[in-house]
C-alpha cells in the first residue's frame, strides 16, 4: 500500500527534506503591495525578511483556495497512491481545513484523509515527520493517525521575538502607550508558545534576551518530561547567536539526542519578525528517518 503524506509549507520543514522524502505541500499566501504571492515559490525569503518591517501597508496572510489543495491532491492521486494523508493546520488557528475538505470531496480513486493536527508551524512539522516515520514502517493512515495521537502532546514549542513592533503590526498585541513605553524602557522581548489550545499564545515579556531565554527554559522544564529523549529543532529569522544561546541552555535541562537548524518560512517571519527564534522539542525519531537540518 502506497501512502502519500501532504502538509502545509508553514511547517518549516526544509525544502530539501520535502523533496527527498516526497512530502507534498500546499502553499499559503501573503498580500504584499496589493498582490497575493505564494509563501515559498513566489517570495525571496532573505529579501522579504530584511524588508518586511518597512512594507506599508504591512503584509497580511490568506489561505490556500480549494483549488490549491485539489491540485496537490490530484497529483498524489495521479502518482498512484492508495491513501493520502493531509496533515492540516489546526482549526483553532486557521480555516484552511474547510478548503482542504472541499477539495477532498473531488478525489475519487485514492482514499484521502484530511487530519486536523490542532497546531501550526514547527510542531505541525514534527507531526508530519512522525507520520513519515510510521509510513516507512508500512503502516496505513488509520495506524499513522493513532500513533500521532499518542505522541503529539509530547511535543513542546516556544520562542521569542526581537520586539513588540511586528506583533503590533499584525494585531496579535494591541498597541497602546503603556505597553509601548514599558517594552522600550524595560527592553521587553515578547515570548510565546505554540500549543494545542490556542495556537500562538503569549508568555508575556522577558527583560532583554537573557530574561527571555531564562523564562523559556523555565517553561520547558515545566512542560516537558525529563525522562524523554528529545530531538531539538531550532528555527530562526536571522538570529544565529540567539538560536545558539537558547540551544545551549536547553541541552542543560533536557536529554537532547539530535539538534537541527531549520529556516523560518516567510509566513512566520511576517508574524514574528526578523530576529525571532523558536525552539521545538519532539521525542527523538527512529534512525530510519534521515532528517535534514
């Protein structure tokens, strides 16, 4: 039985690995200067990262259409796959699942399952890799989903942004005189975690990068299991020193087997801003899965 795994480009899985492991992906859109552009194929990541803060009006995101999903699903069907599993953004974060389900109704030959993974970003990427690992063991979609459900809540993801400015622009934090002055005077760095309840959730502000790292480590200690051997996925937007510092502190408090560096995709850069860093801990994968990073 041939099983095809499809997910969203927002997982931050490197394109090299997407291609190597034959993972299908659906692109989201950003509205830039009045034009909808695809998140990966139509954006120069480095250029966008360096210029996004100056774009006026600030870019907004939009969902793939049912046709975007259908194009990817039909290709998998034409390639002869018996089952297709689309690991979709959580409905608590986006309505992308609705478009995927509309497209799925037009797939007749292959058995297609649209799975609400309840999360986004790198944790969604980890769920995709869990699925891929189980596919390599010859399991069907039902068995893959059962395994995902048993493992996904062991994944933890948190990070921080360089400043509140990008969050003000995207509306994730309401701008006001009080918070603007306080964040500047106290050098507050906005912190967040990506979880299954609310998607991107604020963890407050850390006093400078050192304070932010300290608070992130405190959350990792509280919300991960010291008995689990993890792989660590570091995702950043032009912040190598901060990524390294956070990585060094994480390995002091948790058993880390492998460390991977993944680039942040434009959609996340647009949300979090240049200089942001994200750390994702996931139970270590089977050796058969050669992860790029």
